[in-house]
């Protein structure tokens, strides 16, 4: 059977997963009962469904018979499809799965055109010399301009230094939501998604590996099975692999270890199916090697030859993780000890190449990732698995070069109604953002900024408030450069509880005049917990548990005019963006709380004097 391996790359929300759905259904792929009646089949993780973004790369395969071939030459082609994340924080996933493919479908929104993360994923694909098919998606969208999207995409190819052979890219126009595609822009002439399949067969080369050479397979993804244990997924670069075969496992240190393939599986639709053998070019999953990790080679037992290790961009943001030592510790989580949290963090290193975990001298851990979202997703997953922990404020990772300290910078693209552009420019200017480009079309302002990564910490919530929720902001790592000269610290302080107990409406009514509350009534709090944002600089200690003194005297209408404002409940990402250097976020399966590192006010003052 012919094989084609293709990755689908794009900016966030440009329709990758929707397109994969259409391809699977068009090829009459057999789907499980659970998946046959739902949309976004590939977004199987709960977090992906909630956020509407792809976090983990996934494999699927379809079998397609080309109608363009002569009957005598007609042959089924197996197309392995790899759905990749679009967000730069999950770039580690994108980089390693691209090494499994010979080509890419680059999706570009017909209205928005190429965006910052389009640049990010395209740069990775071009560096590998992959053949790229440009799919101009969402041509049915109001305001769509496919011609402009094509021109901007070509400009991006040129800007990224694409070779001449890659500049002559094929173009397909599509509406993935309607399951239609064509070589022309006219949606009325499109009938189904088959033009994408035909373009893949025509433009994407078959794998170059030879079945008669010694076995070489690079592990690019890991999965876990309750019965088979750890499963390594990757492409066979050369040779043939058999179930039950003795092989050599070459680890990252170059050590050659004997092992056996306990189970060999290939992909059919979304499922892994047992197979007796597989040849060069196919993407397979193997079980039976417990200590295998990403980037390692499975080789022939008689002639083991290692493949190059995967190289991944380094993290740019770090956070301090620690066990939960608040007054409520151990009450809401299943796993809360230092040993349990440490084991889980180190287990994550086996599947996430962009993550780093260092053991600190004080018993905490420094966890580094590609961005705030990358680390927030990790924390959310730990929380849902029953872990209890605390984390500190995110910090950027600096680099030393020629005696200078360099910090990461982000390229930010913003799309807002023209009326709100001034507020955005003012706020980003205060955060040391430098505007690179601006234009206005149909009362919508498009702006691009270069800003230190630190400048974006805590800004996303302000951005949504300033733009009344109508702004769109995307960022991607750009470069390391010297830090800006001046930084302004957080302008407002926190409202901190001075007592432990249950919040009371009487106490909260008095406190809400001093700032914005993060919680409502009848909530258990402890001394030192952050319950709101002060309207002025500096922290303010307050008593949310204060109750009204009972008496037998009552006046008509007393308390009727009091109005309790709806509190702003802070989720995990809000909390990570809000806290200062002297605060922590306490994470349990049931609650997200913010607290001072030193809970007692007097002890906090003593420590401040000692410094």
C-alpha cells in the first residue's frame, strides 16, 4: 500500500481539527459509536473540549483511492494525518511530530490571513524542507478575502527564507465546517473535501525509507495503556518491524539496550490496531519498552544505527512549585505529599519535551515551560488528577551572552475595534511594548507589537476588559534581547483576610468599598488569604468573617439599601497573572485560592525588616 504522512499546522482556531473531522468522514473512516455523532473528534481531552484548542498532537489515518488514476493503476493510499497544536506554548508537540511527516497542510483563515503562530509553525516546517500545501479555510466567513490571504501567505514564505521549490506551493480553498474544498474560490462549485486528498497524493512525496535496510524508528510521542503499559509512537525511517521481534533500544545517552516488541500497532482511523508487521514509512505504536522516552531510536538488533536526537526550543518562563502548606492543606486533594508531587512532575518530563523540572535546595521545584499557558495547562491537569500544591509567580528565564543579561521578547498581534485601540496602545506602552505596524480596515485596528515576555504577565485580563471582550490577541516567542530600562510594579495591592472562618455578608459589604472582591458569602477562608484587590497601592488587612452584633433593637429599612456586588471569581490563569512576588496560588481539586507567602502580618513585617 502507498503511504503519505502529513501534518496539519495552523494558527490557533484556524480550523485544523474541524478539517481533520471532514477528512475522516469523507474517506468513510470507521469511527467508534462514541465519535461517530460528535464534532471535533480529535479534541478528545477534557481540557481541549473546554478551551476549544488542540493541546496534544494526535494521529489518525484514512485510506483513499484516487479517482484521477487510470483503473489499471488504481491503488489505495494510506494517509497518516497528524493533528498538531497551534499555540506556541505547545511548540514542543509541533516540533517533534513534524519529523514524522513529508509534508504539511498549512491552514490559513481567509479573513485573518497568517497570524503570529502561523509564522511559528511554518518556520519549523520550512526548516525541515517539508512540502507545504496551503489551504485557505473559512472562505464562507463574513469579510473573507482569500486573495489577500494568499498574498500575505506568500509574503510570509519569502520573509522566512523559503527555497524556490517551496515558494511554488499548491493552494486549495475550503470551508472545513461545511466539508467542502476546491481549487477555485467559488463555494457553490464545491461538492466535498476530496480536492484536498487529490492534492496530497499529487504534491506530497512518499516516504523515502527502504524496507530492506536495517530497522530505524524514532520515537516522537508517548502514550499510556492500562494493560500494555508505556507505548512509543513514531515513524519507521528504514527497515521492517515485527511483533515479538528482538530489537535494540538506543537511549539519549547513546547506550544500546536489548528489548522486545511486545505489541505492534498501526493506526486505522482514530484507533490503534494490532499488526504483525509494518514497513518503512508507516507510523506505528509499540509496547514492551518501559524506559523508552521521546527522541530515542528503535534499531535493528544486528546492525543498530541511531537516528539524530530531536532538538527542541528552550523554555522561556519558570515557576516555583511546592507542596501545599496552607491551613487547609490535605483536606481537598488525594495526592499532597512532596514525594507524590515530585514523582508526577518527573513523570511529565517523559512526554513533554519542552518542560524542565529542577529540584531546589529548599525542597521546592523550579518548573520551566514555553509560556504561561503551557504551565497553566500542566497545573490544571495535576489538579484534575487529584493533586494538591502551591505555585509562585511566573518569571521569565534570562540568558547571559557577552556579559549582558538577555530576556525573552514576544511578537504580539492584536485585532480590536478602532474605538479601543487607544487604550491598548497606552497599556502596552506602559509595559514596554513597541509598536511595529498598524492599520485600520472597516473600523477594526490591526496592530503588531514587540514586547518583553514579562510585559504580558497579567495583561490578558486587562485587555479583555479594555476591549469589552471584543479584542483578539495572539503572541509568539520572537527573540532574546536586552531588557527594557524601567518596569512598573503592580499598581494595586491585595485585600488580605486577617481572620480565619466563614465569610459573612455583613463583613463583605464593608470590604467591597475598599476594592474588588474575589469571593462571596459562606466561603471558608484563613488568615493571610487574598480575598480581593485593593483599590489603592499596598495591601490592606480586612475581616471578611465579621458578623453584625445581635440586639433586640431594629429600625425600619435598616440594611435594605445595601447592595452586594457580584464578586470576580478568579480561575487558575487569572490567579497566576494576578499574584505578586510575596504571594502564592494554592491549587486543590476543589478550589483555587491566593495567599500571602507569610500568612501572619506581624511575622511578615519582621521578615521585611530583616531584609
